[in-house]
């Protein structure tokens, strides 16, 4: 294997990892506040089409990313109103959001099929970003660096700031947080919106960077992998980053196995691999039972103040 | 003035029945407005999606054939949902059920008849049940979240289908198109109404809700499921094994999805191609909630969803809305029903208040 191939493989892994890392970070914060939002896939698709549409109209991918964050967050508010204001079942409502986002993004996307968007210009000088070797570090879209920077920022926010402490308190014991005067519902709104925005940007990575074109259902179940990733990571940001790269490598293996025509196994075997490995990874993590200690105690439970 | 929620002493039965109806009506109105905003004739679209399939008698057979798998899958899922077990991989169990039925059919070659068809259907139920047994065992033995595992297995099932119909089971006379050969005529379900596509599976979908209703309301099992769902602690005290309940509800859900897949193959489609998975497994989740997890409710809700499927196709040609629109309507109905859940246990009252309701940040 030559250096070129190794670099290409590494860059593939980074590309595949970025969307699930973004969506996973967002969902981690949402779940830390005690809310389980199964709508990640739907929010990613809404972000993918919003970002794409904004970029088509403005020719500015930076505005596109903002649009994607807005699209994801706006669709998450639908979920938020139902579960926070009306105490609806979180599992069913999240599922509804995924079905809704899939349908609505397809409907909006109809007029964008076949359009292309201007790519991000690199934030590094071309001497680095196009360098045959150093592109492995400098040659990505700004979204990739954003995702990586958000890992320590999220960890710092959750564990080193007062707001992060309140967010975790709301997720661990909503009634106590409520009785000492914190707005449980307000904190959860913010956490859900953050989850939606991050999922939206993750989705936009598909429509604006990977392809860059719009196709319906283009996230192909990655939202669900992001959800699995949060469990896999035991609700810890550091492990989420490691887990995201683990899944990224698995998905890259699928691509390379198909391309190399590993004929001892049918291509469908490699396509099913990331999903099977997700189940296997969840089993290993769940069987050890260690992640339970870090799971927010109020995850998925409705909050009904007694007053 | 602000709205205040007051807990009802008893859950309202009137609201249990009214809210699904209101949800459908509200969905129609909101849909009309949204379509008008999108520059589509909203009134025409809603009429075509919700009413044309009911008014045009030649569409009834389509509604019946589409409703059958939705009802059957939703019945199984409702049992699990009542126990707070979330099987969202019914689509995969449906696929595996159909594949198992097809496998038995292929194994019998040219031989058909009553017993072969019965075997095919049983194989479908077994296959669907076995596919659901994986998340069931993982959940009860290793505490793996069944939502994620059952969904991941749906993607795996789609790859199994793609492998089989593109490889070992590919129709040799099919111009290299990835699909199984059409079933032998005597390996298919009988048509109930001559001249239509209404097959025996439709009758099964009409009878099963009553069987499920009997079991859920009269048998110990139904009681056990409800206790495990509402209070796992009480279930333990009552001597109910919640692990066995989780296991059996997941497997019942899988077996029903497998049955639906087998009936769809032997009754409606007669062959499996890459387009076989049509999202019934996901729509059935909506059916189960719209039917309020009640077997008879599932029967009615299944027909409503089937109407939107058929109506969506009608509107595709009349007002040129895309295929995805029916999905939006279905999701909207689910949102509405979930939003109105609160009316069952609470009543809304207007009360005078000095302080405005705290507005949540963000």
C-alpha cells in the first residue's frame, strides 16, 4: 500500500466520522438534560436540505451551515413542544419527528434535485490543504474542524461551567432542580435545540460536502448510528469521539471492501457490517453494565411538577 | 387569562375515542393550509388523499390490500408498546418473514396447495419472530436497548433481501433483474372477491383484531402486559416476570410482522424484489398509536393509514404532489395524537392569572 492510498483512506474515515460525531455530540447534550430524542435522523435530513437550499440561494456555504443548524433546531422544536409542554411519550414523538423530517425534506428537496452548491473554500492556504501529504490534516471542509473543536467545548461546557452543571442536574433529578428554582423545561428546550442544530449541521455535511448534491433519505440511517454512539460512549464526550472514529473506520472498511471486490463475501455482507457491529458494540458495552452509572437518571421520563 | 391543566380523577374514555378522530381532522386542515402555502391546491390534495379512496368504490380493494399488513403489524406492536417495549424494527421482521415464506416456496419447487401455503405462512411467522428474538434476548440478557438493536437489524434484513434476490434466489428467466421468480399459482393465497385483488390476508387482518382484543382484555397474559407496562415494580410484586413479558411481546411483534410479510408475498406481490420493503413496518407504529394501542382501534387506524397511502397515489397524478407527502400526513397524525394524549388524563381550563406563564428560554 502506498502513502497516497493510506492518506486517501484516512481522509475517508474522517469524512464518514464527522456527521455522526456532530449529531452524537448534540444528542449527548440533549440526553444529559434527561430527554431522549429519537428524531436525530429526521433532524439531520432537515438540516441537510436547509443547508443545501440556503447555499443554493446565497452561494455562501457558511450561511448554508447556519441554515442547516437552524433547520435542525427548528424541527427539533416540534418535538420539544410535544414532550415538554404536552408531556407526550418521548420515544413515539422522536419517531414521529424522524418520519416527519424524512417526508418534509423529500418534499422541499424536490426542487433542488440536480442542483449543485459551491464548495467550501479551505480555511488553510492551498500549499497545505492541497499538499499530497499534509492534506490529511489540512485538507478538510471547515465543518470537520468545527466538529472536532466542539468535542472539548462540549466537555468543558458540561463539566466546567455552571450552565453545564444545571443541565446535568436537570437530567439527573428534575424535581430537585425544579424545587431549587431552575427551569427544567427551559433547560430542556435549550438542550433539544442544541441537539437539533448539531444534527442539522451533521446532515448538511452529506448534502454540502460529501456528495455535494441533494438526494432524499441521503443520511441513510446515520442518525440512528449517532444515537447508538451516545449509548456506546456511555454519555462521555471523550469516548464519543473515539466511538465515532471506530464507527467511521467500520464504514470506511465497507467502502474499501466493496471497491476491492472482496469476493469471499458478498457486497451486502460489508454493507450490513456497520449495523451488525453497532449491535455487537452495544451488547458488549451494555453487558458490562458500566455505562449505567453515567446514564442520566431522568432519561426519557416526562417531567410533571407537583405544583 | 391562561390555560391550566387539571388532572382528571379518571382517564377520560370519551377523549380516548375522540382524540384520534380530532387528530385526523386537524391533520386534514393543517395539511390544506400547508399545501396552499406551497402553491399546491390544498383542498383538492386533502380531498384526494383522505376522501377519494373512500368515495371511489374501485379504490376500495387497494385500501383493503394496503390496510391488511398495517393492521397485522400494528396489532403485534401494540402489545409491546403497552408493556413499554419499543420494537421499531418491524420493517426488518416483515422482510425476513417474507423471505422465509419465499424460501419454503422455493424449496417445494413446483409443489403447491393448502399445506405448502400454510407452511410458507408459518415459516414467515417463525422468521419474523426469530428476527425479533435477537433484540429480545439482547435486551433481557444483556440490557441492550431494543429500540436501537431492532432498528439496526432492519438495515441488516434489507441487505439479506438484496443478497438473496440478487444472488441465489434470482429468477433465471428475469432478464438479470434482481427479483425472485413469481410464485407458483398454487403457492399463493386465494382471492376472496372474484375480479379484485382482495386476498385471504385481508380476512385474516379483519379477524385478528378480535382475537387480540380477547387475549388482551380477557386472558392473564393481557393483564400481565399492562401491569409490566404501567409499573414494573408492581409486576415484580405480583409475581410477574417482566423479562418473560418483554421477551414474549417482542417475539409476538416480530411474528405478526413476519406474518404480514408472508401474506403480502403470497397474497399480493407473488415475488420479492428490491422494492419489497415499502415502509409498512414504520407506518404500523403510527397505526398502533393512532389506534390507541387497542386492537379494534388498530383495525380502524390501519384503514385510515391505508386510505392516505392510496390517496397519496391519487393526489400524485391529480395535483402532482410527491410520493413523500403521504408520509408527512402520517407523521402529522402521529404528532397530533401524541399531543392530544394529555387530554385523556387532564382537562384544560381557562383561569385568570396575574403572572403570565413562564416562557421557556430558547
